[in-house]
C-alpha cells in the first residue's frame, strides 16, 4: 500500500516523450515475485499526458508540457488484480508539479506608446513609463526578472532600468528646432544576463509648445497712403508680426504707442490671420495734417512666466494723407433762424455759410432743396447764402419750417453738402380773441335777480410770451342795459347775470347781448361776440320745461323714443308689402312658358333618365297648345274615374288562354281601388308637359296593334315582375307574324 505523495524533484516542462521516467517508481506491499498484479493510473492527463508501466509502476510523460498552460496535475494510482481488475489496495493520489524554464520573452502589451513633454524641460523630467510582462514563473529563478534599456533615442532620453520610466536626458530641447522623437525601449529577462530573452517597443515623444518666442515684425518700416475722405472705421493698412510659437502662444495684440496723440487712428488684431488692422478713427484733413508717423507695438497675449522676455516687438508706420476733392463744408450742421409772421416779402431770415475745404478754395453756390419747400416760401442767394421770404408766413398755420440747403462747388457740381435750416415763425398779435364756443343761455321766467345765466370764456389763436389776458365789456350802447350785466371772474372768463325777475316769454322770448373781448397784445385786438339768451318756462325747482332742446326740435310734443317706434313700424310695413307683392308675382307664373327653348314640330327634349323614347313618330305640338291657357292657369277640373270600357274589335290571347284586355282591366280596377293612391287625378293640358300635375309625366307607349317593328324579348330578362308583360308582347309579335 502506498500513500498520496508529491513527486520530487518536479517534472520539468518540455520533457521528451517516453524517454524520461519519474525518479521514483510506485511499489506496493503486494509486489512480490510471482504475484499476478498490475498498476492502474487515473486522473488529470492519465492515458493522454501521463502513462504508467503496469508491471513496474513507472510513470512516463507522453507529450511536451507547458507550465504556462497548466502548472500541476493530480493523479491517482491503484493496484488491481491482473486477471479480474479487482482492487487489491485503496487508491493513492499523486501530485505532479511542472517546473518552469525560460521559454517566454518579455512583451509590451500596451505598445507602441505616444507621449508628450513641454519643450525646454529640465534634465531628468519624466516623459512617460512603459510596462513589459513575462509569462514565465516570477518566483522560480530569474526567468521573469526584467531589466529595461534604451536602444534608440540617445542622447535626448534615458530610461530607468527597473521602473521603465523614460526621462529627459538633454537640456534645451526646442520644439521650433525638432518637434518629434522616436525612442526604442528593450526589456530583457534573466536579470539582463546573457542567455535571457528580450522584447522591444517604440515610444513617440512629441515636444509641446511653450511661449518662448516673441512676436517679430517682418519689416521695421511700413508706409501707407490714405485718402483724406476715407470713411471712419475703414482699413488704412495692415502690419504683421510673426511668432514661431503655435496656438495661443502665437497670439499677439497690437497697439499704437507713439505718434497719435489726437487718437486719429486705431489698430486691432485680426483673430484669423493675427494681423494688425490699421483703421481711421477720426476724419482726416489733408489741409490740416498731411502725414503721420506712428510707432506700433506687437506683444504676446500670454507670455510664459518661466521664459525670459521681452515678448514684444515694435515697428514704424508712416501714413501719407492724400488730398481728395471734398464737398463744401457748412459752418453748422443745423441752423436755427427766427422770423416774425406777416413779415414782408424779401425779408432776410438769416444766412448760411459754407466753404470749400480743399486747398484750391473753389467758390460755393447755395440752393434750397425744393422737396423740403414745396410751397416755395423761401429763397436763397446763390452767392452769399442769404435766406429771404418769398411769401408771407402765418404762425397759426405753421409754427416751424424745416428746409434743406445745399452747397456745391462751382467747378464740380457733384460735390454737394447739405445743412438743415429750422425757421421758427415768431408770433405777432394779429388775431382777435373770440368766444370759446357759440353760447346760448336759458333764463327762467321766475329767475331771481343776480342769478348767473351763463359763464363765458374766450380763446385767441395768438400765443404771446406773457400769456393771455382778456378784457370783457358790453358794447357802449348796452352799458346801461336794464336786463343783464357781466362780472369778471379773474380767470379770463365772465359771468352773465340777470338784473330782475320780470322776464316773460309772452313779452319777449329771446334777447341778444353783444360783448366786446379785447386781448393784451401790442397793439391790442378785440372782437364783438353775441350771447343769445332764451326765456323759458321753468318748474319751481328752476328746471327748464318749455324751451329745452327736445321741445325746440320737436314742437309737436312727441318724444324721440316715440319717433323711433313710428319709424320702425313704417319700415316693417314696407317689408311686408314687398314680400306680399313678390309672392303674388310668383303665383301668377303661367303654366306655358314662352321662351327660346319652347319645343316645336319634330324637336323633342328629354329631361328624364333612361334610354330615351323609342316611339319617335313625328307630331305637331302646336295642335296640343290650348289658347285658353296662355294668359294664366287653366281651371283645375277634378273628375272621378269611371270603369267604362270601350269594346275592341280584336283581342289577343296569351298562352294558356290569357286575355290581354281582361289583364289590363284587372290592373286598372286595382289601381282605382288602391287606398294609398289619390282619389282623383287631374286633367291637364300638356302644352308644356311636367308642371302643375300631381302625377308625373308619361312616356308614349306603343300598342300591340302598332306597325312598329320592336323587339320586346328583353322584357323577359327583367325578372318575375315583368314576365307577364313580356309574354303579352311576345304573343302580339307572334300573331303579327302569322
């Protein structure tokens, strides 16, 4: 009997098939000479990877072993009877461990690598770290012990042999000189000793930019020629400072540091091209200054604190102002003038002045833009710019007049300038005051003396500077008026008072009181206005009853509501009459319509659906006209149908002895006694068929005795309802043939 055990020493992987047996055989206590026993092996790889000698118990490896695939195998051995395979002992477990050898090189799983480091980094600054792995057993020997070295990339970079950290090895690495480097790193196992396996990877190192270069103008002097009439904000020239850096480190800002004390120019940076755009900030004047010398500076937006400056550069910009033919220049853009209303024609309102700013000093002529003076109320002297009146002005019509004056050069009429002239019409006292409205006062017969009849105020179209003040007085001939007097209210209004209480309508119904209103102008203006006073009958409470507005307008005593009601009734009656006449005309419409579509002779018009008439024998429709019905409806005559039958000469019999006359009489009797049908039909003159009859229009039916050659076989195809009719007509045709 043998216990479970671990074979020692371990079996080396890559063991040669069948040539190496285990160092210790398996034996049992029963293994004595002459015994009929054998060894049996079971477990992982038994029979495929491992085999046992049944007689001796030696275990052999049948194929190459790889520790990286499986490091240990667990097997079970047992002694059995060679003939019966019956176990002679309990099974014994064995563990076989595969011993590692250095058969796997190091590998960089994440390679190739890319890394970046700022330019001008210090020596020893880390760049990146690489990592290699070895599949061999790290705890057995040196098969998995790695050492790193640099194969390519010196003298710029170095690598730590143990941590594989790549570092800067050279000072002053400049991106502007070289931006990218390729570094090759090697990892070797066995501690780097001879015989070890190795693997390599590449690391691409990129130097990132720092702001270590100042902007630099491409030239030290720039010259530009700018016309003096260049609009404000327009570009006059461009300057450019180049920077070897990239991105934000290459951005520059421009400024004028000398030569522009008046702020005539400005310089801005173009964000796309990083150029300095020189623009005009104030108007240029060739006659005032013909040249400018500016000093322009370009500086970095984001200077690097760790780098030594300066991060700026300067250049000189010379600007020559070019003379341009400019339009005349008014002394003021807007002129404010004043003139009295009603001033005589040719009165001088004011003067505008303009000059030619060019050095030539051309003569200037003045004109009024007639689009702003449509009524031609002003004139201007073309030589000196004096504005005079062409028509009298009225302040009460227009208080302000805004006109546009143009100035042009004599030698160049295309050069035009404009100025606005605002003319204010000054007021003079040329309007007399008058009542604010047309007053009409009402006075009660039982009024008391001193009672206020009416409050009167006045208005004046003039507008004096000191304001209005009106003086009211009665006309001289009414100063001793026995009936009325006036009282000043000290607010430019007066009150009209009654002097007694003996006013009677029968005696005098209406009074007229002339009042003179005078203003405080210079000279003063006055007018006479008349106040109408009507004597009215009033209640005890003083309410006017007999001469109010309604009684005056409607002397017949009807109220406004009553008049509206009467008017509404009249309109309603008119509507009823119109409707009655319309209906009357509609009822008198004749049965026979005389129009262009009246059919005559052989022209037949069909308005009913179907295949049309088959019986088209000619007839004279004129014989059907009844002259008695031309002027209106014919009298309706209702008759009761009687069942009287005229004897017929010939009768046709159908199959099985069916008589046609008897069939028609039976149907006629059923129709006459149908309770759902109208009891009477109407006789109608069919001069114009289709109107006025309760029954519908009838198509002409051909009798059986007609000579027309018609085929009525299709009646049999219409179904059971028309079968009898088809038999009747088919019988008639057969009789005619015989």
